[in-house]
C-alpha cells in the first residue's frame, strides 16, 4: 500500500526546486568536492554557495566532512532512493486499479450493448 | 499486474505517467472514473480490497473521499479537491491520504485525460509529488539534466 510521505521527502523535493542546487548536486555526482571547488563554476560567493549547501544538507542530499579547515562534500543517495520508492508504490497502486477499471468498463459496455439490443 | 497495453513512464521529476487504451468511449470512461457508485465497483488497488464508502462532488473546488479497506480490516482513505473538471476529456485533482480524519503528508496532484481515439479512449494518468501544476513544472525543468549522472551514482552507491 502507498505509504504516507515523510517530512524528509518534502524537504528533499523543496531542496531540488532550485537550479543552483541541482547544479551543485550534478557536480557532486561526479565525485566529492570541497566548498571552494564547488563555488567556482557558479560565479557565486562562498557564502552564497554555503547557504545552498546548508539546504541540501538539511534535506539529507549532501554530507559534509571536515578535515581541518577543508570541508569536503559528498552526495547522499538515500533521499533520492525514497523518491524512487514513492514512484514505485504509486505505480503499483494505479496499475492495480487500472486493471480493474478496464475490466469494469468492459462489463459496462457489454451491459449497454445488451440493453440496446433488448430495445 | 502488468498488461501488454500498459505503458509506464517514469520521468526524472518524480511524476508518474501511466497510459492505456480503453475499449470504451471517453464519455463512459469519464463517468465510471468520477461517479461514486462506479468507483466502489472498480477501485481495488490490491486483491481483496473493497471500497465501503465513496463521495464525489464533481465540480471545481468540490471534494471527494474514497475509503478503501484491506482484507485484514485496515482502512485507507484518499481525499482531495477537484481543480479542473472538463467532461469527458480532462480532470485535475489533489490526492492525499487521511489517517484518523486528518491529512497525512503533503497532498499530491493527479491529472487524468480521456482522449478520443475512434471508438476507444486513450487514457493518461499523471500523478505528481507536487500539489500544484507550477511547482511540478518548475521542478521538471532542469531536474532531468542531472538525472543521468545521478542515476549512475545511485546505482554505484
């Protein structure tokens, strides 16, 4: 059965609804990076990039590791897996329903045809 | 559960799209999809499930509730509001799960289209994580770009 959506899932999708944050994720998908490297292609200040990173971290999409003064960032796949699971559950839900809907329509059609013939 | 005439699409924007050819005209399909008495007959996401109650106030701003019951007695109630009602070809409504009378989680958005194809109907159901068309479309733009490398990453992880 379809499970209820979690708050984390809502945060995930909220975090993804921004082009800069999606670009950051795309960069991280190529491999771990440090904050300074991430800021470069965006023509943004470190502070601005840091703000986006905090949103991504809160959504659980990114994990930060500190090595002295260097902050290294890595992509965290779990929330995306949950999003995928959401899709899979609804796919099952609707496919089951649509099989029944189709059968039911066939029955209705047969009834109506029969009714028309009886006239 | 899969049937040969069922085509499933899963784009990268957390939107589920299902298409089917229905062997009935759009008018009949629309009526069966939107009338409480009919819904009680066909809605069965899992074998053995029944719909003891359904109510549909089919107009823009009108509400619906569908109570589903599993064989073990557990209830699931789906509820929402109609956003667009264009019989017999198009229907947009929100969809949320209720538990003990209150909504659980964020409502989602469903668009159903019944397109006339000769004597048949092309049925398209779009179910999106997002309760508004705007947020769904905003999200769809751009998300596709990172999907490929991300999918690789997730598979490897």
